[in-house]
């Protein structure tokens, strides 16, 4: 089978592991920088030109698309879809997952547990926003933020008011979210492949930090999920129509609450914490769908 990995850097841990896992199982693998793909559209003959040649006879693609290039990355995925190539993450699911607000709306409709969340169009009724999520402290997130960037904890009413008004003044779109005190600066990443949780880790923030992202210096350890947590992760991935997903959840008094469903979850943290071959499971997922 010929597999293309859409990645801008072949040296990244996740890309390298996917290449290794695919080659171990006897597949031909090509790492393609999606930003360098030339898309050609004509009647019943979609093509992709890359590095001096057309990409032909590709059986499957694994998109590793960064948030900052979602538009062009999703366009390349869509072109492969038009060429009848199987994709581990569809263009529609990628776009949906990158829209934080839309994702929360989809998850809410599916009945997935979520922190109370409010979004406004630069309202002046800031006090109502704060009270709607349970009052200070509250979490404020830029809609375009990733890896913990653009996330602020406003610990008092005055601080929350000042931050919201500042963001509004800058015309920066933010969501206000309930602060889950009992999570104590930790969250859970459940890695879902083909409707099953194949690995899970608990991420703990540094002392004095509430963001548990590994990119922010957090640590990760393996965790055994409760049935409710496992079912929530699977339900969230299904609602987002993602065959591969990293589902981030908080442990709360009201059960697991989903923060985000990541369509390009990194492999390094989860493989290091669980000691599991996650890359192999992704390749097997592709094999089942192509063959």
C-alpha cells in the first residue's frame, strides 16, 4: 500500500513514528509538505503536483496539519478525497475540529459533558458573561489559540472584567468558560482510533500553572479511564466524525467534561506515557479501511 503523510517536517516525532510503523508493515511511505502541493482541478480529473511529479496511485493519506495552515491543508485533503483516496482525517472533520465554538456546539448537541461556556459578539454586558459560567475565577480562551497559548485564568471579578473588556477592545474573539477547581491543574488526553480508546494519559500542570499542556511544561503519566470517561471520549470523537482523535477532558464532580477534540494529536506524549505503539494502531486502522 502507498501511504502519504501530510507533514511539513519529516523530523517531527509523530511523523517519524508513523513512517517507521508503516514501513515495518511493508508499506511504501512518502512524507509530503502540503503547503508545497499544487492542486489542479478539471472535469473528473483532479490531480496534485508535488516536487516535480504528480502524486499518483496513493491508497491513503495521514494528515498532520498545523492549526495555522488549516485552510490550505484541508484543501489538499479535499483534493485527495476527490481522487478517491482514503484519508485518516477527512477535510470536513479537520475544519470542524479547528473551530472551537463549532466543536463545542456539535459536542453539546451530541450530549457530551462540557464546562459551561459563553461566547458573545463583543458584548458590553460583561457581568452577565461572568455570572453565566459560575462567576470568578473563569477561563478565557482565544478562539484561535493552540497548545495553551491564548488561555487566561481570571481569578477575580475585576480581573475577568478587565480581560474581557481588553479582548473586546482588540476585537479578539474569546470564549468564557467555567473554571473546574477540582481538576487541580490536570486533564486527561484519551487517544481514540477507529472508535476505540487505545491509550490515555493524565497531564499535570507545573506548580502555579493551570494549563496542563505538555508544551507548557506539564508532565504526563498513564491513566486507566473509568467507563464513563472512556465512553465520553468515544462519543466525542464520533460526534466530530474523527477516526483519529485526541480527546481532552477534565475530571469534575459532575463527571468528565470535554475541553477539546484534537484532529492532529501528537504521538510523543501519549507513547512515552503509555509505552504503547500508537503509530502502529493508526496504520492498522488505515489497513482495515483500505483493504
